[in-house]
């Protein structure tokens, strides 16, 4: 295919993304809307992301259901409430709060919204387990230092990474009210919304398929504007690189062309975008395999320094440096698993 078939299906959302603006309320299908939930101010790795795309879905019993309400703040609750009002509904008609994964820009507002509406929070069972594990694994400088030593990070670079210890904004103490399993239909009267377990970005990441509207809510699993980072929800004992590739094949095989992602804009060409993500991560795996073949005893830091990074290796520091080392470690494990 000479030209990509991945294209925005919402001109308003695409314009907002390119202008660095919060996406306006947008009608997706009959009874389905999306609206931008503003991201917290401040620098972010890879550039400024203006908002999370929260989705509002009307059911046949007079209720509405929210997917990925966004980051926590009273202002964001007001934004969501105004959007729900604009759809012809009220905040007290929210019947469930479905969250694709544990990151604060998707899950953060869920507790405040539950307090305001009484609606249950819905997570995949594996994502609740990941939250519980993160809550039990209290970060410490000692543990992180040992990991950095194992990765081969030079002594003079450790302080910039150790400053990050304990700074996660993920609401790890959260308890969901409803835990769902793979392929389970959600409790949304009159709609067939099916939960699909798509691990890789996090262990219990969910994608939601509206089987009748032919639409997939992809969270951070598939994005038209970013290649998702992997293994960003704790260690479940599996390899996120291998999990992610399998999850991409599963979503591509659904035969659904249009997606509502967690960031960016609604788009068509879902299967092709899955392929682009798969090739992006496979290139990294192949690059790691080549570096390992040339230097089998090199440290993770040394391997990472020989890889191609979009921002350039020399520019990586703090969070982005740690992320690069973690990604490299996962790809090394994937290479060794495939060759075993």
C-alpha cells in the first residue's frame, strides 16, 4: 500500500489536536459522543498532549455510560457534566464508568465521578490486580537503585532517575466496583459493548468493541498520533512486548475499521494502524537483537545507547531515560524468549 489508509474521521478533533487544543464535544454515532478532558498542565515526555478523549454512550433505559473520564479535577468534572448536559442527559443519569487502564489521565476522574453519581467503576480484572500490586510495592530509593545498577546505568546518571521515585500520579488505592473478563459484554442496556483484554501498554488494558455501531474504543492500545509505550502498569510476570503484539493482531482481526482512541482523534484504518504499531515495535526488537548479537555481554544501558530513539539518545534524561532502559530490557527479554 503506497499511501496510508489511516485517516481522521472527525475533522473537529483532528483540528483540535493539530492546534494543541482540547477536543470539542463530537457526535460519533446515534447516542455516542466524545469530548476532550483536559490534561494537567506541565511538560510531558514526547510533547504536550492537550486532552484525553472521554466517551459518553446513551443506553436504552435512560442512562449514560462514560468511558475514560480523564484526569482528576473539579474543573474536569464540570467539563464532563457540561458535555453530558449537551447530549440531552444529566450527570445523575450516569450508570457506569468504564476505564480502559490505570493511568491517571484515564482513571483519575473516576472516583470523583463515582462520588457525584453513585455509578460503579468498571475495570478489567487484571488491571485491578496491577493496581493492587502497585499499592503493595511501595517505591523506594533502595529498590530503584538496585534496578539501575542491574541495568548498568552509570553512577553519575542515577540521581536524575532516582528523583522520580514516589512521583507516580496513578491512583493505586482505587477499588473498582465491577471487574470484567475478556470477551464479556458490559451492562449497557440496548447495546452490545464487549470488553476485549488488550495487554501490553498495561497488564489489564481494555479495548471496548461496540459490535453494532462497528466501533472500537482503544484507550492507549492504538493511537493515530502516538506509538504507545509498553509495560507501563507494573510487572505481571509476562512480557509486555509479546503481549502487545498479540493484542494488536487480535484488534486488527476484528474487522472493525473505525476507532475512538484515548488521545488524538477518531480515525479509520484501524487494522492498518495496528500494523504500523506492530512494525514500530518489531523494528525495536530487531534492533535490540542486532545489538545483542554484536555484544552479547553488554549491559542494558549499553544496548540502549546503541538504539535509535525518536528524540535522540543524548536528549534522554530522567523519565525518558528510565523509560528507554525499561523498554530496552523488555525487548531484550522478548528476543531471548523468541530464540529459546
